[in-house]
């Protein structure tokens, strides 16, 4: 399939360009701060160096040696390199996951100060929460949307549409706050904060995690499922009006097969891609939701890094990883579209 | 099947109940079709041709429904069928349909073969090689290579698609095949070839056929009988050659005069002034009277009766005296 | 062959008529008008709020964490209103005692009493007593202190929430508790007691565990021995309410209703700027692309596809962190990136319109490219772009709010997001301060609902294909 191969290649190139642009912006913004951080580190090292110099040296010799040492260190850190060189070095470092070390002495509970280690510590929890929510929401949303499309125009359908529109205009994390207020504060059913994680092992551990996950998970699903169902419903109803559906019905194909076969299979590429894309778009909202629930994932880490620590390298790392996840997800959505729709060609309009 | 009447439609009315009023898309329509014969249905767009086809398939979509009349198909009363038995007993086995060529009638994500085999699978329980054998037979009949079987619809030309639809419509050997504007979207050369094929097929098979088109010249060639529809009515019904030679209804006369003919002067080409009426609020009396040059006093007051004029049924006040 | 002004007018009028037929759209539109009116009136509705939000002095007279006034209607129990006494009820000149009479008829008594005393004296020191006489005859002496006089005047502030106030309250409660549980070796400690309520609580076994409001007449007595005269200006008492204003207060006494008004204003400002700029850029980009077609279109579409791949959230985080926590940076980023999706839709519609006969006719009659775009394409596409652009407004406002919660709030403005971020920071959820969370969020929801329904109604009006759904 040369047409689809070309499509895949172009999409991948797109993804790389996007990643490059974002990393360049990061590097550009980082450069200044990185210099200041390096200056601080050099100052420390020079002070240590000066303290270790033999006492019998004259004042002049001392300052001469110190000046040389400082220049050597500045050279190592590339402080006097041209700006563009710094930016490109930083870009390359970021691309290759050399994300530097955290400023915080706490390491945020990870085993060492490297940003990659810290992120590795937090990322799996975000992925756990987020993908679980995504899978539930997509399956439930598509199911609800299909049902609504089959009863289009009825009260149930209208109620679902209103639910979809209403929840689509809600900030996810705000709903999270309300959920805590209701289910943790008023009713006391769940712990208000997900953190710290349970210390037990085995069954108890998983039970603990599940209890902590219940509220954030329910929040994400609640906010996203209505919109998903509504989008699915609209896509399916518009396909149901297409001529080939009528033709399929005329052929005596059972209604179930018309809906789950002809309609759903045709609707699948836009439904699946738009589901993935809207989930990617909600990454920000989901990270903030983590903050609200104290779910120890990337969002929680980001807020701690911003609020408590003002920790630039960690923030940069999170931004890069988030971008990377987005770009990969976006590419995946594109690829999936190409895989699901036999008609796909380069430049073909997606029905998203 | 011979000369047995396989389809008998009596006083059929199908209306759409929209928010803007009741659309009387089909009003008191009656006709018959004999096995091996073909009926042409002609008329401008929006005159109820397609509604008639959907009524025969018991596939009128809400807010429309059949409000009156009967459709007797080889002893089966179509209007009384519920959805399930319509699907299991009627569609494609008794009546199949070739949809307008202009439409996107094949599901884009299934292969041709998959879609062709569907009626066999769901209605006859025939699958696998046996199904493929049958499909191959009908593909041969419409002059198509079996190699197309595994292609997707978007990989086919318009003519190929239309032939596949025709082949699919014949698969279950239905009593009646409805062809709704089967060549509209195709270019002239392809159109001619398909019409030729259809003529040959018609001779080979003994299905009853209903051709729906706005193009009278095609119908004169291919159909035995002709029904001319206007605004939900059949205004003229009878032997197609006869009508073509000597149309009775003023509307039919205009339609035939409007057919471009190569050997006739171009300035004699006629057209019908005005547009077909809104079916939510059709004109009183004869629905054609606002556009009819022969209209007189009674035409805008009384609905005309059907008159038998030389074996042709005409719904027009002009023939009132003669009929009585 | 060109569109006349009259045609556009007629089209606009007929669209308006059709829009009026859309019930949801009309509701949404009324919400927008409401928010707009509030924003325009904000200098009068909520003066001194914007720059003063973080200034505790501005909010000093307010109660802490007070529910909205209407809470009494929807929740059980009655709450003490906010009661500021500029004048005392009684002055006894023989002992220089002033009295404030307080009728407590509420299930939730005042959250605090703050007493400001000032006056003149010719002595160098005076002795100050502040006393609360309860309906049951009990008496809590909160202040018994010697106050020094400088330049012949003094001023003194006491609050039930000060450590002295808390000590006295706890002691009072503990005494009562001991009467009921003489053997209790571990009475509830101060931190676990709802201490603000103890001075107003019934003397029963629950006074520390779950105090109940003692209704009746309380008298607050202030006695300053050695004083010449009370200063009427500086002497006053606040019986701080458990309810306050239309939206209550936060735990830093800020009046949420005032903040809300400015939140609406900033929401409309940032949303409006982003939406207008996106509509303009998208129209220009999409139409140029659609009009010229060919390789121009190809290049412009490829470029747009790359832009579409850029995630906006991480970019916002990093720029706002690195450059500055300002809503204007957020606006800038959205101006740069916000139009891309809309441009794609506009282009697709534009191509449709280009195929419409009259644009072709206009071209063949020799209209220049720019003229065709402005005279023919814009009138058709503008309503469409506006409908889609309206949907961007809630998106931007919600993004701002989210970034605030992450700690990137703009400290110079009051937004709904900042209010929510503070609610999160001060644990409003687990303290049950529902109004602090509900109301700013309701602002976001109203805005979202208003623009989404309006946008969808507009979409339906300008895009007849959607009407059939």
C-alpha cells in the first residue's frame, strides 16, 4: 500500500518536526536559567577551590589562580558559548533525555536527583490513572453514543446531548474538587487525598490504590464520557443517514449488523481518532486533577516543582515528557486512522 | 412465471409527517406488474418515485409511513409486514433494489466481496465457497472480473460499482428488481453500456423490473409498461410504446417533447414552465393545473378521475366527457 | 454579481430571527449578556478589588470562611449574620463601661468577636477588661490587661481568634467539660475543638465535643479603668458572621462576590482577545489557502498540520514559568497557536464556497483576488467563524484557571482560576467551604455553557446541514 505508506512517513516527519519545535522553545527559555544555575554552581566550586589553596601564596597569586579556575569552569560549562550554540546543545540534550538534575534536595521521594529518575518515579501513576480512565471513558462513551444514535430524537437522546454539552463545559479538576467535597468531606466514603500511597503489600496494597484511585478516576470518566458519547452519537447519526446504510438495510442485513458492522466500522476511524485526540487534549486538565486529588503523578510533581521548589530542571523535564507523550499519541491516532480507514491518503480530510 | 401478475399495488398512499406539515409523497397509486415484464416510472425529481420504491421494500423511513392501500407481492401483503418479517421474507428475496448511481451506496470500509455476500449469508445462510460461486456467476453476468471481489469500493470506477450493485440485486433471484436511476451518475458511454447489459439481462431473467428514471427515452426502450408520475400521482399508465408514440396527459406530452432528439430542430425543444409543487400543500384540484396550458375551470377545483383512453389510464379532466 | 450591503443585512436579520428560535442558544446568549453586564459594571460593583486581592488590610472587617447569605435557605440551621457595631449600646460613666448587646438566635453563632477599643487618658497606664456575659448568667473574662498610654491615647484590639481569646474559650469549655466528666484524663485538646463556638455554646456534656448554640441575649462589656473618654471612631465591635454577602468569604476574609465580578471581567477579556484574534487569523489564513489552492494551499496546509501537532499545555507551563506568571503571556500563546484548528475548518468551508457559482462568476468578471475574498468569501465565512470562535472562549478561560491551580496564577489580577487555586491551596475541599469552590467554578461553567450553546446555535443557523440532525 504505497499511498498509506507515504501517509505514515509524512505523519512521522510531522511528529518529529513538532517535537523539535517544542524542544527548541524549551531550550530557548531554559538557556538563561541554565546559565544562572551554572554560575551558582561555579561560584560554589570556586569557593571550595579557594579554600583548598595553600596558605603561603600571596594575595595576587591567589586571585590569579582563582581567576584561572573560574575561567576553566566557565569554559567547561560553556558559559561563553554563543547563544545559539547553547540553545542547540540544550535541544540535543533534551532530545536524548539528558534532562539534568533536580534543584530540590528531597528528590521528590525518588532514589536520586536525576530528573529522569524522578519522572520515572511519577510517570507510571499518571499513566495508570489516565489510561484506565481513557479506556473506561472511550468504551462507555462509544456505547452510550451508539445507543443514543439508535434512539435519536427521543428524550433519552436529548438528555444525553444536554449531559454531553454540560459536562464538556466543565473544568475536570473543578469537578474533582466537588467530588472531594461531596464524597470525602460530606459522606466520608473515600480518603480526600490519594497520597501517601498505601504501605501494605499484596492484596491490601492494590485495594488501597484502588480506593485512592476511585475518585480521580470517576471524575475523569464523568467529565469526559458525555462529550465522547455525544461526539459518537453525532458521527453515527450522520452515517446512519448515508445511502449505503439504507442500501445495507434493503439487502435484508439484520439491524444489529447494520449498526455494529456497517455503521460502526465506518464511524470507527473518526471516533477512535477523535477519542484519542480529545484525551490527549485533556492531559493538562488531568494533570491538574491529580493536583486536586493529591494523586502522586506528573501533575502533582509539576505543582510541587513549581510551588514548593521552583525547580526548573524538573519542570522542563515534565514539559518535555508531556510533549513527547502528546506527540506520540497524536502520531498513534494518525496511524490508527490510516489503519482503520482503507480510503486514507495523504492530505485526505479526516472527518474528525 | 409467465404472465402471472406478481405485483399488484392498489390505492397506495405514503405520507411524511414532518414538522412543516404532511408531505403527501404518494397518493392513491395503483399499478400492476407481470412476471418477466418491466415497468418504467418516470417523473421529475420529488414526484414520489423513490418513495414508491421504498414503500415496496417496506422501508419508508420515519416520519414517513404507508397510510393507505395495499401492495400484493406474489400473494404477500407487503403493507402488513412487520419490520422483522419484512427483512426476513421480503427484502432482497422478493424485492431488491439498485440504488441511484449518484449515491454512495457501498459501505466504504468493507470489500466488494463482503458486501456482495451479505444477503446470501444473512438471508439464505450461504457462506464460504458456495457464496463466492454464486457471486462469481452474477459478476460474470454483468461482465465483471472476479478479481474485483477483494477490492474496496473507492478503488472501483462508477460503472464498476453500478454493475456490482446490479449483480448483487440479482443474487437472490427476486420477483421484482427496482432500479432507481441506475445510470444517473455515470458518463454517457458507461450509461449506454449498462443499459445494454440491462436489456440483455432482462431477456435472460424472468424477474419483474421497475425502472425509475426521469429520462423517458430510456424507458421507451427498456420497459414494457410506463407510469408517469407527477406530484405523488400516477397521471398516466399504460403500454410504454403507445404512450411514447401518443401521450395522452398534457404533462406526459410535455415530458416527451422535452426529450432532445438528434434529428429534430433544436429550437423545437420544449420545457415545462414552473416547478413541481410543494407536496405539503399541493394545488387544489388537479395538481398539474398551474403548469398546464390546457387547464380550464374544473381543473383547479376537482381532482380528476382516471380514464381509460385506448387502454391507457389517464388522470386528467380533458378526457372527462369521453370517459362518461 | 456582487453581494450588496442589503443582502448582508438581510442575511444577518434572517440569521438573528432563526437564532431566536433556538432555545438553548437563547439561554446561553442571556448568560453571556449577564456576564458582560457584570464586567462592565465591575468598577462600581466591586471597587478596590483588583489590586487589593492579596492585601489583607482590604478585607480586615470581613468574617473568615463565611457562607453566602442564602446558605440558610438551602442548608439546615441558621447562621449569624455579619454584625458591625460602630456605636455601643450603653455607656456607664461611673465605671467607664461600655456595653454591646447581642441577640444570638442562630444555630451557628458568630464566628468571632473582634473588639477595637481606643480612647484618651491622662494616666500612663490603664486597666482594660473585656467580658462576655452569657444568657445563662455565666461570664467569660477574656481580657484583664494593663495597657500603656502613649501621647495620651491608646488603642487595643482583641479577637476571639487571638491566642488569648482561644485560651479563654478553651478554659471555659474545659471547666464545663470537667463538670460532666470529672474523671476524663484526656479531654479533647484545643486543636480538635470547634473553639470559636465554645463561648456561645450550651453548658452541657458536649461543649467540647460537639458544641450546641446557646440562644439568648449576650452582653459584651468593655471596661477601661483610668480612661478619660472612649474614642467613638476607634471603638467598635465586630460580631463576625457565619454568613456574608452573596458569595461568602474565603479563609482569608476576601469577599468572594467582589472577586467573582472581576473574574467574569478577566474571563471575557482573555477569552475575547483570543477568540477575536483567532477568528481573524483563521479567516485570513484559511481563506487565502482556500482561494489560491494549488501549491499555496498545499504548503499552508502542511504548515498548519505541524502547528496542529503542537501541544499547548506544556508550552503554556514552560513560558509562564520561565517568562512570567501573567495572563497576557497566556493570551499571547493562545493568539499565536489558537487559530490553527479554526483555519482548517475555514479552509474546508472556503473551498466549498469557492466552487459556488457566484465566486467563480466574480472571478471571471475580473475581480481581483483580494476583492473576491473580502466581498464574497468573508460575508459567508464570518458568521461561521464567529460560531466556531465562540467555543474557544471557555477553553482559554479554563486553561487559565487550570494553570492557576498549578501555581502559575497571575498575582496582579483576580480570576476565577486564582480563586479556585486559593481554595485548593487552603484546603477548602476538606474544610467543607463549598461556596469557595462552587461559585468560582460556577462562573467557569456558566461561561462555558453560555458560549458553547451560543456557538452551537449559531453553527446551526449558519450551517444548514447541521440543522437536520
